[in-house]
C-alpha cells in the first residue's frame, strides 16, 4: 500500500472528493461479485458444470494476488486516477463478457477483472485515508457490501447474466472524473516483497465468512435476492458499528463476540436456510472484516507487511467456492465458518497473550498505514 496522507500531498481534506473511494470500492466489488448471482444462469445457458462456474466465480481472487507486484508502479498514474481507470477498464471487460460463450474467454476476463479489482480497492483505501474521516473510511470498506447489493439489484432487474455484464458499461466514463486532485504519493517506492504469516492467517480466517457468502446466491436460488438486498444493506453499517463497539468495549471483546455470532448464525442458516439467520450471518460476517487490519496492527507486525499479506490471503476466495460445493454444500459451509471462527479466536488469544494489545483508533490507523 502507498503511504499516502493529506499533509504529504498538500491536498485539503475538505476539497478532496470524499465520494470517490466509496464509489471505487463499491463498483469494483460489483464487477467482482455480480458473478455470484450468475451461477445458475450460466449453467443453464452455457451448459457449464457447477464446478466450472464456481471456478469462474473465484478466479478473480487469484488475479487480485498480482496487485502487490504492480501497485507501486501503476500508482505513478496518480492514486485517484488509478482507482477510476480501473473501474473504466473493468466496465469495458464486463461489456465484452456479455458476448463471450467459452470457458477460456470468461476465465481470462474474470482473471483480469481480479487484477483491476485489487488496484481499484487498494487505491480507494489510499484515497479514503486522505479524508481523515472515520465514516468515509468505514463506508469505503463497506463498499464490499454495497457492491454485492448492486449485483443483486442489477440481476433482479435485468434477469440474465449477459444483460448485467453488458450493463456494466455504464461505469465506463469513470476515468473522465479523475482529472482533479490527481495525487501521486511522494512516498511511492519500488515493490519490495513483505509478508507475515501471522497477518496472512488473520485475513485468511477472518475473510472465511465473506468467501462462504460467495455460494449463498446459488444456494438460496430465487430467494437470494431478498436476502442479499436486506442483508447487505444492513451490513454496510456494520463496518461502522463494530469499530465503534471496539472503542467502547475493547478490540478483543468486540472480535470474540462478533465471531461467536458469526459461527452460531452461520450454522443455523446452513441448517435451516432461514433468511433471518442469513441476514445476521452476513452482517457480522462482513462487519468483522473492518477489524482485521486493527488486529493485524496489534500483532507487532511491520505495517508494510499487512497489505501484501492481506492480498495473498485472497487465494481462499478462489478455493472456497470450489471445495465447498463438493459433497454436502450446507455442511461444508457451516463447518468452514465454525472452524475458521474458532481458530481465529484461539490465534488471537495466544498472540495477544504473548504481546498484549492496545485498542487502535481506526481513523489513525488507516491514515498512517
């Protein structure tokens, strides 16, 4: 991640476009995850197997792993411009996907979308740090839920994966709005590989509920639209709620209570397919993501290692949709959520027991890192 700060780049927090990071993260997630609503339609129209369809769903997460290697180079375009240019290119690729019919074509397009997703979201977080506004930072991270919500609405209105893909072209003009405040960080430097196995495990385990949620639309079928619209609308605010709870009750208590809720609601949802449990699972399963960077910082790990380690943990986003659908999908998903939640709590207990911990102000954390 670029070490970007308003004071370094001489950009007024008041004059900078605070909507840009939220827009970029949300639309990038839309292009990444709209495919989750396509699975059944893809199987019916293109006659792919479910395994092939879930490979297409997850392959962008492999593309995202390219981000740490190229971000410091393409960031020289200017961070806001990079975010919006990535959106424009994803829109063009999405449009082309609407006319693709072979697995190889869609595989290549989805992989490239993953690369631009990583660039757009990394740049969005950089831009959000300039504002110095905890709400903007929270809503930027909440762009994951907003993007899912957009995918559900687009597919519900248009009804086919081809039309949703083609409709993505409406975001192509995004790059035209990148001229003002084209910030290039003076801290920009050549890529240097930094990695922490501890941070990798935190994000791998912490993102497991989000990765499991990739299969929910195909698992629920037609009722997925109602669940997604309600659950992801509420989940947006969870990105603000949990950091606020952290300040009030401490990081460890907030994380543990959230993970317990995630584990229980996940098991109940996959056992009953009850929409109410799905909403709770989605809200806390995504909301806990807002705490993962703070947990990582409390592990006495160098800040430069957090971003790359997080990006490499995205490999699970490819693996989970494929392996969870082998055998009993509901049982596999419930076990994955339960095991990941328990192991993350155990890991935090051991690590915090070694080093102790301090609650870090999320606003200060994202500005400085």
